[in-house]
C-alpha cells in the first residue's frame, strides 16, 4: 500500500503536487471541450490549487470517518442514523448548503438528509448520492473503529462512511480552491439503503424528485478494484425478491405418486426450482432460492430470515415455501424473467397448486453510453492526476444501490468512496491511502462538470 504523505512534502515551492498518484504540474494549458486541460498530466493553476487542497483534506477526512464509524447507525437504529445525519448536516451547512432532514417514520425508517446549493456556473447540475446507515445493528458485536497503519476496520468503514467523509473533503477542497461556487449540487443521503422502507415509492420519493432537477448522478459508495487496479462502475444490477408457495394434498406416504394422492408439495417445489435452473438463465441475470421449507406445516417469518416445519417421513408434505432474490442488468430483463417464472409455476403436478409473488426492491442501472461518457471524462481526470485509466467493472461483481432509483432519469457513475474489503461482514476494512486519490478525483470531476 502507498502511504499518505505529509502536505509539506507534497507541495513544491510553486504549489505543485508531487506524490505517488500524481505528476508534477507545469504551466497552464488550454482546456478542451469538457473543461479539463488538454495536455495529459498538465494541471492549470486552478487545478493545482484544487489538488493541493484535496491533499490537505486527507487527515481531516479520516478523522471524520472515525467519528462516523463509532456511531452505530444500523438501519433499524433510528436514533443512530439520525445522529450520523446531524453530523453530515453540520458539515454541509458549513459549506453553504441549504439542508433539511426528512423524517421517514411513515415507512418505518429514520429519515433522509437532503442538501442543496445553487451554483453560478452553467455546467451540469449534480446529484450526489450516499447513505447514512449500515448493516450492523446495535446488537452486533462489531462496533468500533480500529486503525492499523494505512488500514482501518469498523462497521460501515467501507460501506459507506468512507464515502461520506470523502464527499465532504472533496467539497471542502473545491471551496478552498474557489471552484465550489460555480457548482449546482443536490445531495441526498438516505437513511435506509441497506433495508429500504416500504412502500419504496415513498422511501425514494425525495431522491427521485432531486433527480428531476439534476443532470448527472455520482454515487459515493466504495471504489471498485480488480487485480490491484481501480475500476470504474457504470452499472448496478437490480435486486428484488420472490416468494413461492406450494400447496398439495396430504396423506400417507404409501400413496405417493398415485392418481389419488398425487406428488406432494416438496416434489412440486423441486420441479419448479429445477425448471428455474434450466430454463431461465440469461446473461447478467441470477436468481437464488435462499430459504426453503416444506412439511405437513411450514412457515417463514415476516423478515424472511427463518422458518419452521412439522411433519414425518411417512406424511406427504402439504406445503412448501421458498423465498429468493432476482438480480438483473435492466428492468426489461426483470419483467421477462418474472413472466417466465410465473409460467413455470402454473404448470402444476397432479393434486398440487402453486403461486409466486414478487417483491419490489432495487431497480437496475444498466450500462449506457451516457454512463460510459462520464467514465471517459473521469479517465481524463485520471490522466491529469497521473493515474491509470479505469476500465469497466463487470456489473455481476457489484451489488444493488440507491443510484439505480434515478438511473431512468440521469447518467451516473459509481464508486467515489475509498477502496476496501469485506463489506457487510465483521472485519470490514478500508484502505486509508486511497483517500488521497479519491478526494482528488471527486473534486476535479465535480469542478469539470460544474463548468
């Protein structure tokens, strides 16, 4: 890992950046059509100020990360989520944003923080997306921030309190360098990304309203890396649920397969799941049967996390229940696979019946040409900073996220948080030496977009 160097070593007498992730700046050069200086690796005077300010923000952003991580903000810890929101609100108030907390008790969640700043420039109106909650609730044994050199461990340290800290740092750097004033920015930080409230159209109402007044979306979840290289994320697959319920005639097992007894619920369930396996496969689509129960009686709890059964080996099972998920690359694929699942379910074995219900979740963010153009713009920023160009991440390697709720309205780009590992599990870590390049990337790209 590359360490973050002190500011005094990073700036030459002329204020030029000189670090592991950047090349020295030279005299100002002309700007191309998207506002980035045309010559590769050359920074204008404004860009030099912006990079220097970004580097100076690294220590403070890591301190903010520690503060945020040490506050438990599991999705169902409504007070903890609100506390993280209040810290972020103070940070954004100090940068001149108009902020408001939107309670979400109507959907069983804490609330969302929305911040807005109108800019003087005529560039793209930006929607910055993040979330305040984590998967680690108050009863989790994984609660505290621990730093070990250039790595830190803690709940939400990479999903996504690092992104919150980087977002603030990039905006502060823009203010210091004098580029924030031109930028028109709306920020939406949801309090329930890890488990959205229901109904979803209420839970994501404010995010979609903000999208209607924006041109591009940038999501500050974690940076993707592959084989040691940073990778760009231009798409996210959907994530929705399904529930299969099978009923059958019960009786003594000696009658199994007969005209009178039929096949029982377990075999009908097996037929359906095997048909799903064989007949529904499409590129970029996955579907999982995550919880399966069958017996004389069977149930799955409301949270879909546990179930129970009664029965005997000599009783034909009367019921089978399955809960699963479906992930797709676009919403058309979601509809197509759901229709095929319904067709399979309708072809019941004798003396059985089945029904399938679909639960709304995260829509898909498909890879579009508009998103690819944003990645190309980011790669021009990378060239300015002396960083390698970023290829496209396979969407199968990234989970669902909030930006997908606005993907039908805006071009978007994902991954302005830090690099890390082990998200959603105890031992989650973040690479602190990635803060340097991520703050610079975000600050310079937002400056370019604002022009």
